């Protein structure tokens, strides 16, 4: 128990020191060339900080949700070998049903259509 406490204390102390150094190390002044999105020496013709499409953002979030679903379902073959696979299968089916309902809702609300 003492070893665990010492390890946690050292980890917290090192993390705190690294975070404090990260706050104090950067230079406090910014000049025009440093804040410019182009560092190759020519003047930009327009602003490089353009807003992105909200549709793209929604598609990206949907992709992340289904990617997370795959990550959560990957251990399923090993979980079937447990003494009680019924609970794991029930939770997996609930996850699949929940995500399917979410996809159906987004589809009916026309959230997956790129053009309006």
C-alpha cells in the first residue's frame, strides 16, 4: 500500500511540474509572422482561417460514434468465453440497438444528407 501511495505521489508531482513548466516556457509575446498561418515567406492572398461546414462536423461525429462502437464490440469474442456470456451479449445488443436507433433518428432528421 505504501509503494502505491509513493508511486501516485511521484506521478502527481512530476505531472504538476511538467504542466507548470509548459505554462512558463513559451514566450509571452507574439509577433505577426508567428501568428500567421503561412511560414514560408510569402504574403497570403486571403484568410486561411475559414469556417468549416457544420454538415462535415456532424458526419465526423457520427463516424466517431460508430468507430467507438467497433472498439467496444472488439472484446466480444473473448467475453463469450466467460462463465456468464449472457450479460455481455445483452449489453452488446443494447449498445447495437441504441446506436441503430440513433442512426435511424439522424437519418429521418436528414442529418446525413450533404446537400440541403
